[in-house]
C-alpha cells in the first residue's frame, strides 16, 4: 500500500535527480540532448506523482478510500492543464 509520504519521497527524488542532471549539464558531464530527454521523462513522472497525490487527497477529503487512487497514463495527466 502506497502512502502519501512515499509519493512525496518519490517527488523529492525526482527533483533531486533533475537538479543533479542540470548540474552535470553545466559541468559538461552530459550532453544537452541527453539532459533534455531525461528532463522530459522526469517531468512526466513528476506530473503523475502530483496527480496521484491530488487524487488521494481528494478521495480522503470526500470520505473515500485514498488507496483506490491510481497512477493515470501520462497522456491523460498532461491533458488536465489544457
């Protein structure tokens, strides 16, 4: 069973990886193409994590089981802001 704290830890890990990647780019340890590719992947994973966390909080707020929330496909998550 996933807890909110697990999701938040994953979000922090992804953010840390993003910062490390940007530092490596600045230091010339990674190409901009590789950095861009990985950043896209990280941003998508972050979007999914935040979406899952919002789902869980909404379910809890309305008396529903937060464990029934699930990770949605990235194409579904990315269309919410549009």
